[in-house]
C-alpha cells in the first residue's frame, strides 16, 4: 500500500468516526460509538503494517518521544491547576450544589493526574531496567 | 555535527528518496541529516558509512563544543 493511500484511508476513517459518533449521540447508542472507535483504530493499525514505504524511522520516533513528553508535562500541570481550583471552589460550605459537584469533578481530575504520575513512574522503572540499570 | 552526506550522495548520483529507501528511513530524515538539523544514531551513522564504503570519520565530522574540554 502506498503512503498516500494509507493517509487517505486514515482520514476517511476519522471522518467516518465523527459521523458515527454524531449518529450514536442522536440515537443514544454509546456501544456503537465505542465499537466503531476500537474497530477504526484496529483498521488503521493493520493498514499501517501493509504500507510499502517507510513512514516511521528513528527521527520520527524521536519527534514523537519529545512531543509525548511535552504533552504529558503540559497536561499534568493543566490538570493539577484545574483540579485544585475546582476542589477549592467546591469546598465552600455555602457553595450551591452545582459548585459542590464541580469540587467532586475536581477530585476526579486530581485522581486522574495522580494515576498518570503513577503509570509514568512504573513505566520509567520498566524502561530503566530494559536499558541496563 | 557536520557531515559529507550530500557530497557522497552526489558522488554516487543518488536521490534523497533512493538513499532513504535503501537505508530504510524517510526522505525527510536524509534531508535533516544533510542540513545538519538531525544527528543520526550511531547505528544509522554506521549504516550510512557502510553504504558508501567509507568510515564514520570520513562521513561525519564531530566538532567539540566550546564549553566541553577535549
């Protein structure tokens, strides 16, 4: 498969996913949306294996590594800031119920942030072992 | 790090696309190495040198930065 065909296929799948998502929301069928997402990712992954040309090498991997790390750092900080802000807002004794719910949501965000750190630390231990520590 | 990749490629009358395909990398990587924007890994550097039947030292020129003592 040519590189251009793969990119076109990926674009078409993403477009189809949006259409299916919209339709799933309208008919209230979350399973349909989730199933189509998983199927779409699987199709892209399989199609990628059949590309004749090189689409990934050490330079693209390095770019992806750096991009991923920066994205992670920015997400950590953003989640932390938002979650702390929401928790403090929602913790007020006289806060209306909507704002209190915001506080609970903030706790959820904080837990997600902590979970990300835990996964990061565990994976870094794994890769340290793999690279000879 | 400087390199003679562009010269070697011209000497062998190769396009970036051709060289990239033979080395199993993207054309953009060859372009980035030639421009000095990307330093290849040791493995790729060896592969490039062997491809042109030269040594790493003949293909890549390492310049010690000012702040690092030789």
